[in-house]
């Protein structure tokens, strides 16, 4: 069944007290908009339209960052949710199949819930997602009779009796695409806010003889983000769910409450994650790998049997093959480490290729930036890089080669050669005692001054 998504993302989010559009504030290292798009992506939609408004260019850019095929339209002025949906009509009016309306600031709708709404469409012309609220507050109320949805009443327009209802409207709606747009075209703005409410399509559908139904989800799925406090609550909710899923999937978390996941973090079964590990976007950890405590990872891939940390940082483009060891206070960026490579401690490997079973000594730096451009370092198989080696890129160290500790390597090193790039040591007998005596005299003179 063809499916189209309409994601409403035009709001300013005044209560966020921010210049950033509300839907671009982040939970789990990803904009709220991306969470909504990911939920909808589970339905394999044929078309996705994001309705923008405040910060339209930024929001459109974020939508394309998620998927270049996403189309955007501008809602200007912003006259309500029905008016927002109507802006997508030129792009979707002739689209076959179903349309689902989602919200860019509601990040936790589960794919299973959206699938249930599609299935409910077999029984109803319009399907609305509802939830029972512990504190209904100012949510719109769902007015039902048996399994039929009679109307949705906005809080401002509800009677005291209707406000006592706990079954509330999430705003998510599913209908046949052409039906949705024809109903939206009939919506008026004769209400307390003078806006065009998408919720009015329920009563309009019933006047046409179409039934309306409700799919009920857990209240946590419908959490909307309107304030910084709610953003923090959403982060906590996401992390709690992500940790529980990781544990259920066979991942060991030694201190679950201290591990933070990104929206797209992938961790294989039997991986071990130590305390205080932070995953940024784009991280994959394969089965059997170990990430020790206090590591920060983003945009990287760690293969089976590799171990990282403690106190290591993997930046975008870091590729660790099987059985690689990256130790404490090591940073890897845009570098490929082949099988069995060891980078024990206090080292920076950036823009580099390191061959299998090579050992990188402490304090090694690939000097990859000349102030204008980045350059690449290539180290062959089974090489040995001595401690405190500066590899000034572009430079190549051949298979089985060795660099002396403290060397500055500015030229290519042939395979199996030893490279020594340090100044000759000169010893001056007795000079240290004379220098210390002079320095202590200077210090004492300053103390008397």
C-alpha cells in the first residue's frame, strides 16, 4: 500500500527561548525532526513532505540531511494545523494510497503504532492516534461512542464535561490521501483561536458518512517538546529506552545509567560498554567489541574483537578492524586501522592508513594539517613506530619498517628500514651544576627584592 508522510515542522517554539527552530533542537544527538522522520521511515513511504515555517531554510536543510528525496513546502503565514497540511496538497494531491500526518516536535511515535493506524484504516475513513493522559491539561479531547470517534474538541472550545475526558488527541492522523486533502479544504476557522484545526476533519468526515476511529498508544509516545525542561525529559526518556533495548539485545552495560546513545547507534550482541561512554551520531560497534569507560565515539566503526579505551576518542571516519587495540588518551580521526593494530596510549592518528599488526608507540602524532590542507599518512604492515614519533604528512612508512623514538619523520621510510629523525645528543660535563647555582642565585635575589 503506498504511503505518504506529511511532517509538520513550521512552529517557532517560543517557549524554547531560542533562535533555533524548535524541531532542530536535539535529543540523542539528532534533531527532533529526524526522530519523527525515522519513525515514519519504517513504513517505507513513497513520498515525504516536510512543512516548514520558522527557520524554513534551516529546517529544509535538516530534512535533506536525513534524506535528499524529502520535499519541503513553506507555510506562510501560519494559520493552524489544517492550513499546514493544505500546503502539501500540490505535491501529494494525486498521490495514491494513505497519508499520515506527523509532527516534527513529537519524537517518540513507535513504528508499530503507525502500522496499527494503517491497519485501522481498513475499518475507518479517518484514524486518529489517541492516548490516556495522567494530566490531560490543555490537550484536545477525543469524544467517542463505543469504538467510534465522534469529534475532537480543542481545549479552548471544550465544555467542562468534555474537559473531564482523559482520552486525548496526539495530532497524528491517517486517511486516504485524496480524502485527507478534500476534508482539509472544507475546514473553517470559526473557533476561539481563529485557526484552521486539522482536528475538524473528523466531524467533516462523519458528515460525509465516513467513520472515524482511534488507535490508542502509551502516553510516552506522544510527548511533545515545547520547553527546555521537556527537551531534557525527552532526552532522559530516550536514553532509558535505548539502554533497556541494548540490554535486551545482549549488550553488556556495566553502568547503564551513565551510557548515552545517539538516535542511530548500532551495537552488536555480546559487545561490552563500560561506564560513562558517550555515543555521537553514526557509530556502529560490532559483536564482541569492548568500549571501556569514559570514551567518546562519533562517526566510527569498531569491528569484532577490538577494544577501545579507557579515555579514548574516536572521531568521524575512524575505522577499526578486528582485534585492534586503542588505549587510553588516544584520538583517532578519519583513519583506517587494519587487523591487530595497537595504539596504546597518548597518541593522535588522523587522516591515516595503518597496516595490520603495526604497533604505534606512545606520544605518536600524525601531523596531518599544514594550516590550509589536510594530508595523509600511510603506515604499512607490521611496522613499529617508536614513542614520540612525529609523522609529518604526506609521508609513507613501509611494511616492517621502524622509526626511532623521538623522531620527526618528513620523508618516506622504505620497507624494513629504520628511520632516525632526531638531533644528535650533546653532553656538557658539569654545566648542569653551574646552571642550577646561577638560577638559585637569581631566585634568591628576587625573593629579597
